């Protein structure tokens, strides 16, 4: 199973982008989004260092709310 994390693009350099989510920054590939290139300020779902699709700000927020609920219910191991 793969998990994609919503992140906001803060910089774009060709097929690479700098993204941020909750204070964490990552360099990601935009290779899979060449047909619909995202811009600074856009939200993307990131899986294994790749932006896999653009999402709305609302969808990104809802995803984080769901992840927070899952993490709150997961016992510490």
C-alpha cells in the first residue's frame, strides 16, 4: 500500500519542486505531472518523492485531518 502526503509547492525548478507540509520541506519530482505542471502555491499529493497529482487546498486540508484522526487512534508501539 502506498501513502501520499499533501504538500504545498514553495519553489519550482524545471521538473523539481520544493514542497512544505507542517514545517517539513522536501525536494520532489514533478516528472509525473508534466502534462499539467503545478505552480508555486499549488498543493500536490507526494508519494516516494514524486508528485502524483494536484489537489485543491481543501482536499489537502481534509487529507491532513484524516491522517490526524488515524494517528490519534493508533496505539504507540
